[in-house]
C-alpha cells in the first residue's frame, strides 16, 4: 500500500467499523491513485464523493490544491466530513453537479467523476456531462472513471456486485441505472458534451472490475 493511501485511510480510523470497511474496500477495489496522478493542481471538484476517500487523496497529494466534494447521499457526506475535518483544503457538501455548477460556473481547473455515471439512467448522462462541462474553465481537465461495458466476466461480476450494494445492502444509491457502456459510447458522449478526449486508459489489470478512465479536456 502506498504512503499516500495509508495517510488517507488513517483519517477514517474513528468511524464505525461498517463505514471503515466500506472505505477500505473502495481503496482496494478501485485504481484511485492512478486517477489522482493525472490531476493538475488548482481547484478540483469530486462529483459523487461518497465517503471522501478520493477527495482525501487529491488533497493530501497536493496540499495547495483545493478540493470541492459533493454527493447526494447525506449520510456518506456526514461521515466524510467527520473523517476529513482536519484537511483545510477540502470542502464537502450534500449536493448535485448542477448545484455546484451554479455556484462555480466555468471556474474549476479539473473535475473528477469516479464510478457515478453508471448508477444513473443513461438518458441522464448527456445532461450530467454538460453540467460537468459548465464547471470547467476552457482547457480544464475532466477525469471520468467508469466501469467498461465490454461483455467480459469482469463486466458481469461488476453488475452483480453493484446489485448487491444497491438493491440488497442499500450501501450505494442509484437512480435506476447500473448501465455499463462500451468505450466508443463514452467517447461520443464526452465529445457531444463539449470535451476533447485526450486518452482512454484501461485500468482493469490486477482488478476484478474492468476499470476505464477517460482523460478529457473542456473545449
């Protein structure tokens, strides 16, 4: 485990066991450090921040960076606020990407969305991505980490796992989605929303989930 990840996880030591387990499981199952390594400095939004682990990693990696995390799940945001209270460069709140875009129109240097889109109905994806574009200054970076719909056994396993988390355990909130798209669809949607796709990177090696990262720039 990297030193940065250890620092971030240590901040959750005071949370109840169930919440700590969720955060540690997230740390071991998603390539969060690979996402953080691509971020520029400046002001960054973490949309769908959940317990705030990615926000913590971004803030600890570059102490001069300002991180704005929002999530619709008030319970998770409360735990995140408790865990990250000692990080002065992190602000966490209950809210949506649209609300954040109203408060910070066209001013952010980067936005990260990690494992959020597939929980939404796919007809909401274009509006969501356009709201993200509304947050960014021209040339601002957008890192979108999703699960690739590639028809593999990892694809099937990811859907089954999310069904357990959303429908059986109620640990994750969804809005009728759980849609996994192939990368060609992701690239098209990003371009339609006003982004230039710089790179599409498969991050599934070493994981049982087909992680995929879109590295894009606001036009």
